[in-house]
């Protein structure tokens, strides 16, 4: 299954089978999923229904399997044979006539062809129409003519009119166009499969003093696996023993190997360097970051682009209409004007062939699949052609702040001691308290203390104070750490302390305090740093024509304004609840129509759903954000956002080019045919030339342009799902 025409053929046939509830198609993986009533039919009935269309199917295998030689190369062999036989028949014909070129291009009565030429042309037609003929017969029987029927009728007409050379050439070129389409789809599939099918099938699991190889799917969370130098890491996990450098460009986009040591996080599918690693597994194989990427890409073709839907609807009406026009051209002149029947039939075939919508139908899906595959190779997962087109139209972008415009990892900016305390003593007690906390602020405190060479003290009786901070006994004293609110509850507000806190909050920092029951020991300034690539990414968005940038955050006003000022964002909305973010997106859509929302958390899910296109940062995003988003930036790099917009606009431009080429050629040659100036040779040039042109034009998207490169993821009746690989006649 390589094109929308075959999808339409399958839909028409299977939708009439009693018991089939739902059909979905993934052209990228040549996969059809059938939901059916198991009490009314079985898998064999579905296979037979598919075979009636001239195609074959079998149960879907996610892992590529070895195909028979004929299934792999049959189309290529038949196309080559058709071409060689056409050339041989033409050469034999040329030897038997005096003015070969005149007989070839001027439509008039020809001398009988040599028997050898007839045999060659007949075999060429048989080879060229081998795959198309069964589909043509099926579509004509169903009275739903498609491009296969158009070509088949034209070839039969050419034979009846003894235009063997043109008939053989038409059959060969149509087969060549089908081969090229199949090849282009295979290239797109390979681009995705190379990206995703990289996780090893087995892992070396350590048990006490020995190890053994087990399938990755059987590795449990908590198991320890050993990865030798040069091997791919089989599971997501944390390094327990060893040190190495890991190439994780596939997942995170880093261009150079990243050093790993005990405590470092590693991802399935990445490549170990020159050190031995022992890794504690933290996620099952079905939930690794790589597996999530695969699920997001799987079925991306189900949500098709608007232009793709338009082309399919257009071709559904256009093809029967052109059959009627061709029949009128072939019948009316002889009936009412006494024209020659053979000449009229010839012109009818010319119109029939020119009208073939092959180029038009192929123009969009090849381009969309190539664009999706190319984006996926760069870590931008687009969940369907409809979102590719939507990304090309974005005029306003809304951002969450924490974890999107900022790193989401607070850092200590300033540490000010009070009450005559030394920094080392205050830090030791604060780190002792905060190392018991799981809050990111606590981790920032402990990291700061260690960077200053301070060892945390010993703590007992630790107690978290929800929404305020924490308390405990450090040494022989009660010690606390927390927010301004906790300071107020302790009754320790002093003018100098309040002044220091207000100054920090006014500058956009978060103030954190610590001390004992009777005095404040230190005021700590924390800030969530802006992502290093954020400024450049926003500047590129403006350069690409994005009219409005807005920040939506639940953070306080001073912090939000400080971040926005550094990034040059003028529209800032702070202290927002999730439903308020969603409402803000809906308001923006009324003004700008096409609005993107970029987020990563649970509180962004509503806004992601409300936007024209929701975009999640894959590395940090929660599961609900990944499920809700329409696009996932797997490398967690905001510079992928300008790439997405530029790549989507380039894809939309190529789609528009292809539709214009296909329709323009049809219109031009149709006018010539109605004027009696066109021949079958011109029709062949218009149809097959256009098909080859739009296919090659669409495949350009497999290689991103230099400008687009990203610098550096209730009870029901019994029913069953059947997923099948679809092939064309072997």
C-alpha cells in the first residue's frame, strides 16, 4: 500500500463487508487496522475481501521480516521488462518502415506491424499492467473508476486502434510511475525506521555473580543490566557502576557524546562509548522514551492534511466526470457530424489519459510522508499531516514559563547571612535540612552547598511543612527553612529581613529563609534560569512572521515580568490557573486564528488542547502533555520550534506546487485535446511526466533545507481488531 488511491480502493470494498466496524490506514507502514464483529466474520473473510481489490494482506509484523524475492523485486523486474520489450518492439518496427518517426508521431493509418514487434508490445503491455489490471477490473465492476481504470481503458483502446507502440509505452510509463511511488514511500518508511528501530532485542541482566541474555521485553524495573563498549543501551535507567561517554543524539540532540557516571540517566537506543556500564533499569521497555516516540509516530498518517482530504474528494468526483467527457468526445462527433469513428475514439482516449488524476492523487501524500519523516529524523514528531499544515499557518505562539522558557531547575543566585552567622555554618544546617526534601528548591540548596565545599550536618526529627518549608533538629537546635509566609508564622519578621526579601522578589527572584526559633540565619535568592537557546528561538519566530508572543504562567507577577523582560515578551499573563490558560488561548484564536501553545506539564494540557496546534517538550513533558500535544520536540530544544514552522511552510509550499503542476498540466493538455491537437504521446507526457515530477518534488523534503536545520522526541458486542500488512499483488 503506497498511495491514497489504494486506500480509497480498500475503503470502498471493505466498507461493504457486513460486520466491519471501523477501518484505519497507516500508509507509512503499509498497515491497515480493521475493527470487526467476531461473531459475523473472521480474518479469512477480510483477507478475501482485500484480495478482491487486486491486493494482498497478512497479519501485521512490527519487526521487518525477510520477504520473498518476487515480493521484494517483482515490480522492478516487470517494469524493467516492460521498458526493454517496448524498446525492442520499437527498434524492430523502425527497421520495417521507411519514415519511422513520421509513423510514430503522426496519427494516421499505419502499415501492419511486424509479428516480432507485436509480440514485444503485447508482452510489454502485459508486464506493465500486471499490478494495475486487477484494480482496474475491480473499480470498473464497482462502477467507481479510478486511475487504474483510466489507464487500462486507454491501453485497450490503443490496442483496438492498432496503436501498439503508444499502448506499450503507456503501460511501461504507468508501471514506472507506480514503481517510483513505491520507492518514494519506501524511502520515507526507511527514514522513520532508521530513527526508531535502534533498541537492541536483548539485554545482559546481572544476577549475583553471573549474567545472562534475556529479551528486552522481559527486563523488569529494578534489574541491573551490563552494557559493554560500543553496544546500544537496551533500557532507560540510571548508571550504578562504571563511567563512559554515551552518544545520545537520537534522543536529546547533543552533537557530542555525553559523559556518564554513577547516578547519570541513560536512554534506550543510545550508544555506549569506551567504558563498561552497569545500569539499574527505571522503566519497562514499553515505556522508554524511545518507545513513546514510536507510539507517537505510529499512525501519524491517520490524521490527514486538509489539502490531502481535498485532493481525495476532488479525484472521487473528477474521475467519473472525465470518463463521461471522454465518452462524449468519442461518440458525439461521429453521431452528429459524421466524423471518423476511429479518429473520435482516439481523441476520446487522449482525453481519458490526460484526465488521469495519478499525479494529483500522489502529489500530497508523498510530500506529507516525506515531511513527517524528515522532521522525525530531527527529533520533531508531528502527529499527522493536518498538524503539519497547521504549523505552517501559525501567527501567534503562547508559552508556559517554567520548564519551557526557563530550565525548570532553580539555582541559588545569592546567599546572605544574618545575625553574625558564618556562611559555612548556615549552609551546613540548611543543606542538612534540605537534603531530606524532594522539592527542586531543596535540590538546588544542597547542590549549592556542595559547590562551596560544605558538608551537610546531621539531622533528626525532620518534618515537611506543606506549602511553607521544612523543620528539623540539626545538631542540638531546632532549625527551619522556608518561605516568607513561614517567617511570618515564626514571628521573626524584622525590618532588615523584610527589606532583603522584598528586594529579591521585586527583581524576579524567589526568596527563601532559614534560622532557629529566635533568629533568622540567612536569606537565599533562587531563580529559575532562562533556557540558553530561548532568546535566539524567539527571535527566529519573529523573523518567520509570528505576529504575537505571549507568556502564560502560574508564577507571581515580579518573577513573570522579570523573565519576560529578558526575553522581550510584551504580553505577560501571570498567576493563571490551567482553565485560565485555556481560556486565554481561545481568546487569542479569535484574534489570530492560528495559535500554537508550547508547554510541558499537567497544568498545560487544557491549553495544549485548546490551541490550533499544541507543542510539548518531550524530554520533560508529562505523559498527559505528550498525549494531548499535536507536536513533540523530542530534543527538548526551543530552537526546534522555528525549524518546525519553517519546515511546515516549506512542505505546504511544495504541496501547493505539486497541486498546481498536476492541475496545470491537465488543463493545458485538455485544451489541446479538445482542439484536436493532442496525441496519445502528449497525453503520456502530461500524465506520467507530471507524476514523476510531483513525486520527485515531494521527496525533496526528506532532506531539510540548510535554513531549516536545527543547531546542536459499557459492555459491547464481541469485536476484534485485525492489523494487516498490505502489499500489491505479491
